[in-house]
C-alpha cells in the first residue's frame, strides 16, 4: 500500500474542491459577512506566503487571538498547510495566564482580532518572543492603532501575495496545534496536537455514529475556535465542504438564535450553558425564531442536563448529542449512543424516552480510542453501570505528555488520567459522575454534584444549578446548592429539598440552597466551581448547622 | 500524542463490546442460523489459538475458500487479530487460477466450506504448500470426507481451545490480507492489504457521506467476502456493532429478497446485476416481500444504470448509492454524492431527479484518497465534466505494487493507473465512461459502451444490455449491443436503435442489436465482455455491413 502521510493538508482542501460555493458566514456588528470556501482557501494560501515571508517556517508556532470568523479559519488552513503550529490563545483568560502561555510556547508572531488588541496591549512588554502582530479587522469594526510591535493589518499582510502555496510534506507526527488547559492549580498546561492525531480525529468526527456530520449540514460552532481547535469542527467541516456559520464575538443568546435561524443551521455545537441561554430566549419569545432547520445540537464541556435535552426535543424536535473529552484528548472521545431512529433518518425516535436515557450519558468511545474506569490501585472496574472509578483514556488522539513539561503523574502506563470519575454501563456507555475534585466527600461516601444539579434543573423555574462542597467538622464535606431562577419564578429552599428527596437519600441532600443572581463561568463557559467555593469562603459562608 | 498503531485488532472487537447481542445471521439449507457478536468474537479467539497451534504465525498466509457466513467472519477476526494474512480465494475462479494463486501466495493452511471441497480436491496435488485443510460445515450440510491432506472439521479444530488470545502488537504496516484480481490477460495479480490501509478504509466507510453506516443498521453484504474482503463491509460492521445478514451460497434472487425482508435489512451491498435480478423478482411477485425496512443499496463493481436506481426509488423508496473502486484500492474510492435530504434524514429527497443525476456518477473521493484524470502523456485534465482521460488514484489504501510482482507499468509516479476511463465534474464527481479495454474505438473517436448500455436499459422490456466492440475494416471498431429481454417482452433491433438515436449521434449507434438469452458474467458478477467478444468470434459473427 502507498505510504501516504496523514497530513491535515490532505483534508482541508477537500471541501473547497467539492463545494467551492459553500459559504463561510461571519457575524459582524451590522449583520453578516459571507465568503465562499474557494475564496477562503485561496486566501489561506496567500496568508501562508505572507507568513513564510515573515519568517514562519515548518514547526514554528503562531499565536492566534481571535473570535470565530472566516479569517480565523484561514489561519487554521494556512498554518496546517504550511506545517506551522496553531497556538490557540483563549481570549477570555487572565492576562497573567496569556503572558505565561506566550512565554512558554514562544510564538514569533500573533494574529489578533482588532477588538482584542486591548487585551494584548497591557502585556506588550511581557511577550519577548513576539516580533509581529497581524491585526484582523471585521466588517463594521473601528480603525485600529496599537502599541504592539510591528503591527500590520491582516489584509495588507496578505495583499502582496497570490498563487498556490505548495504545502510541504512534513512527517505525519509533526506538530499541528498547541492548546493550553487552564489548570485548577498552577500554570496552564500545553497539549500539542499532531497532524496524524487530528487527521484520525477528523475522520472519526465524520462518522454517522458520532454526529452524522455531512456535506449537507450547515454547521455553527458556538464553541470558540480557541477551545481545543473548536472541538475539531472547523477541520471536519472543511473536509466535508459544509457551510459554516461563525458567531464571532456576538454570542449573546438572542443574537445567536437569530443567526442560527436565519442561516438555516442544521448542527450547532457548544457547552450546555449556551443551550440553557438559548432555551431561555426561545421560551421568552415563542415563535419569534424559525428553528425548523436545526436538527442536532452537540453539547459538551460538561454534562447535558436531562431536562434541557427534553426541552429541545419536545419544543423544537432537536436531537441533542452529548460528547465528552478534554483538551488532552483533541478533544472528542465519546458520543452519546444514538438509538434506533425508526423514521429511517438522522433524527431520533419520536418517543423520546430511550433517547433521553442515552443522551444523559457521555456515551460510547469513538473507534480507536479506549475508555476504562479504574480503582485507586489501577485495577480495572467492571462495566456494569454501577462500579465507579477514575476515568482513563488512551488512543491515537490522546496526549502522552504535556508540552515542555511532561507531568508523568497524570499518566498511568499508556493511559491518560482524566481527572473525571464515572462508570461504564453494559453497552459501553460512559457516565461521568463528576470531576474528581468536584465530588463531595461526606462521611466516607461520595456525593455527585452533577447528579444533584441535573435533578434540581428538572424543577420548573430553576434556570441554573451549581452544587459545591463546603467543609464540615464531622462529615468532612457537605453539599450546598446555588440556584439561578427563571425570570419571575419563585422557588425556595424547601421546594428544592423536597424535590431532591424524591430521588436522593437523606445524607445526599444539600445542606443549604442559595438563590443567586448568576453562577460564575470559566473561560471555557463551564460553571467555575473553584470561584464559587472561593466566593463562599470570602463571604464567610458557613453551613446552617454550624452557624 | 500517543503512538497508537492503526491495527485492525483495535476495531474488530469494538462492536462486540458495544452490541454483544447483535446477531450474525447465516442463511442455511433450511433457513437461517444465528449467533451473536459476543459469541463470534469468542470463537475467533478460540480459532486463533487453534491456528497458532497448527503453526500459523504473524505474517503467515491462510487461504480462505468460503461463502459469506459467521465462520468466515470468525476467520476474518482471528487472522486480523493474530497478525496472520487473510488470503481471499474466489470460489468461482477456474481451478487453474486457484492453483496459480495458492502456489503464488503459499498458504500453509486453507479454511474451506465443506460444500466447496469438490472444487479444491481436483487440485490436491497442485497445492504443495498446503499442509492442512479446516472444513466448515454449515447447519443442514452433509457429512463430508475429502482426499485433501490433514483435513479437520472446523468445530473439532477450535473445540480444545478457550480463553482470550492476546492479539499481538504488530507494526501498523504489517500485512492483513491478500486478494487476487482476475487479470484480463495473464495470471491473476495479488494485492496485499495492510492493517493501516484497512483501518483508514474502515473509518472512511463509517462516514455519513459514504453510506451513512451506523450501529442501527442491519447490513447484508451480497458481495462475497472473497471479493476484496467483502468491500470492507464486514470490518465496518464489526467496528460499529451492526447486525449482519450473510447469504452463504443461497444467492438466488428470490431467496435473497426473502432473507432481506425477513431479517429487516436496512443496507445491502452488491453488484448491479444482483439488483437487476432482485428487481425482477419484486416485479414478478408484487407485494410478496416486505422490504419496508430497506433504506439503502450500495452498488459497485460496475456502473449503476439510471433506470435501475429510478425503479428502486420509485417502487421501494430505496436509495441507491454508487461506489467505485477495485481490488487495488481496498476497494472503496468514491461514493456517489448524497444530495440534500430535506426530510432531515438519511433518505434522499422525495423529488428524485437531483438524486438520480448524482447516483449515475461514481461520485466523490473519500477523504484522503485522490482521483485524477490524465491524458496519454500524463498531463492532468480539467474537472469540467467533459474532458475524458485515464483515471488514476492515490492514497493510503491504494496499492503501490503487486504482490511478489511489482508491475511498475501499472503505476505513474505515486499514482495507480486504474484502467478506467472517465471525466470529473465541477463538484469533483467522477464519471466512469468505461474500462479502457471496453471502449469502442471508431474512426478515431471513442464510444462508451457503458453509456449505450445505460440508455438501452431505460427501454421498457430490456432486462440486461451489453455493448462490445467488433472489428471493422474502415472504422477499426463498431459497437454491437446484446440484450436480454424481460419475460414476455418483445423489443426488436429497430426499437433499440430508435431509442438510442434520441440521445446518441448516428456514428455512436450500435451497428447491430442481438437478442440473447443471457449475458455471461465474470466470477465477480460483472458482465464478461471478454467472453462475449470471444463467443461472437467463435460463432463467426460479422457486422451486418460486412456480411
């Protein structure tokens, strides 16, 4: 057989050849801007020429500090094609962390959206390796100026160049991307993706049993492209030739719903909090948006609350697909099992109970990756849906060390220790109980904060729920629930506890229920339990029993 | 990233873990025999132990001379798992060719179905490397005895063994299978598949835009598992955990339709002649079979006649998907483009014209493989749907040489010269005009026998059509059409020519139309034009003008 290296340059051009007219739609201040896939790839080739001229070679890292948009996609293509390394910078990180990452990864050049310069400028003298900043201005954006070194407008940067860039044949294990995960303690840790790993990840994403992604889909990644390369969605959509809809910074729920409706999005992807916000908009303004073309929502980053999946199915006929993974795993490892679809289509059965039972689970591992649960001595636990242990994964798109800082303690043999805790059922479906650090340890037993949150969310009037551990002298820890109510709703402590008592044992019930205005989120849109716990501590919070 | 080798042993066990109860249904004399995937894999492990005990090691070739059935699938799994090489022997080949292949590939052991021993026995003294024959007896089969050396019953062979076989970690480029293509001239040529090539092929087959294969499918490969490893379908179905329905030797159309109906097959795969026969049965006995669960037919091996695709859509609501490939390409390279499915499902649009236009084409290359058309000097031709040239392919599951006989003349740089001639349209859809050897060269122009056949088949009453070249002193060659009529139909020469004149230029029309009882088929079920031409020659056929 031919020795064809598994390079992303072999995939990214395919969609543009098959569907040159497929649109990349970018949200702008005043509406949307469109360019087709043919143009996107042509511009990527010009960008690659410009980058090479600026000294970027094979293996060099280029920082990217951008919202989702067509230019960001061009940067993906140019860097993957030319064999340079896409350093995804999370624009929502604290400046301290951004400076740390840039100093750790040492990019020579950063491509930044103009409206994000204000976040980089205060760091100017702490980014010694950065020689040049390429500034992308979106339609309707202001004129820019900056104190950053050797700044050039993106359009001026690529303007002198034309013609095809001959993508080099690098080794298939050459680096493709670099993404940092925000550690709960210490510095961010870098994960370096390779061509081969992302190529295999992309092929798996295009499987029917993943998300049924097809050239006929219109895809909207609400997940930022700086989060683990947008969960790989931009790569898969480029490979198939999908229309892509990119929200840029305009992710307020109402704007997002309008974009999804107007562009006929069929598949959208993002964290559950996004879909909770979108639901709230739809509930507030029934009939205001035509979401009839939306078929599937891929939700990941944290568990899908069953009540949320039910609402989308019952109100909109939209299938929710849960995925699970992390920065260290490229990121997709499992997809919720997609049960029999008796209409012969990609949609789920009309009777949703079997589907809802499955979408509540993280699901089955994609072909080629393995998920196992282990006890503290690294003995494998049975797949019986009950035995719960540490979740470990391995496979061709799972990292084997951290960038420039191997951290062997996060690996066991050739397995990655994920930090999640869960069980695996008899159909090989993974069910995540919790992040190990978010479990509540009470009297030698474990209480899952995720299970409590999901149950509380099924109560009418509760918009968000967050359960955290609080210290207790006898039990070590006890759970406390924070809830955000729907507009006009009145749900009190007793109501929540009565509701929880229907399903949970007495010792598993929260000791307290606090109604709050909002739950702090991390830079990746997950509930920031570390901050919740810190805020409670700073406010001198004590469990009712201890007051 | 982890260095996980792309071994088929990583895929074949997945389905049995996810769906241990999924059935493997094998047709028998009296009905069907069922065993589940769990049992199938357990038996494969036992078989691997027995094979190792019989001296089969990593890299050793094992001949397989079997119909489609669960034991054949066990052989697939055992050999792939243990790193031995599956030598697919086409049971329909001439004894001379079988002996040649066995002597060329040198297997030490052959696994044969009992009812096929009669084909091997006459060759007994011409198979010097074969030390042992393992004989599989299907339920309802007779007791067997044989003159072949050291023959043992399959069940007795695996009976002493139990427990898991620890699949070895071989190199990902280690050989997996060996299949011989029946050359039009000279000896059969061997193509050796590797773990990596088949792994990538399997991942691509599971894509939505290939055939939307899913764990929810019930798959019936009518294509024999000795043809290019059953087009890879057994591997993909094992990976996903599909129910598989195996016709064994019972492929008469009526039996096949009943099997498909009774087992609720959702996806079936085979050559167009099979689907023409199945159509005939359905037309003969309207309403006799419930094919309501059948969704998709994957057709390959030769072009899908548009009339056939139309009938399946209009009569049964079944989508036909054309694939194109060959022994040298593992085999799948392209799938017909699957156009917008406005019901949001895997089925095509109710208005079938756009779909019918696409299914008539061989389609778009799967991600990672490339298809190009070249002129005789190996200049690339434009993709405009008109320019026609030699079809060349390359990619990670395309062969780079023939087994033990490289034949560099069949390659150009790193491209395989396929021997097919075609064009590529603006959406990158390949359209095969013909095998280069089946084109009719007339007065310096080329006439496509496939185009004529497809058009003739759209005439009511014509069941099969075969166009071949006949020698002509002035024009070099002229086309002659052979047709087989539906029962009771009366279509004559003039009717065919009038019909053809609606679409083809005068010089492209057949010089003659012969009504025949049947068209000879090759061992892979394609029309055997070599034999048709030889038969015409032997009968002293002359073109009308030359009589």
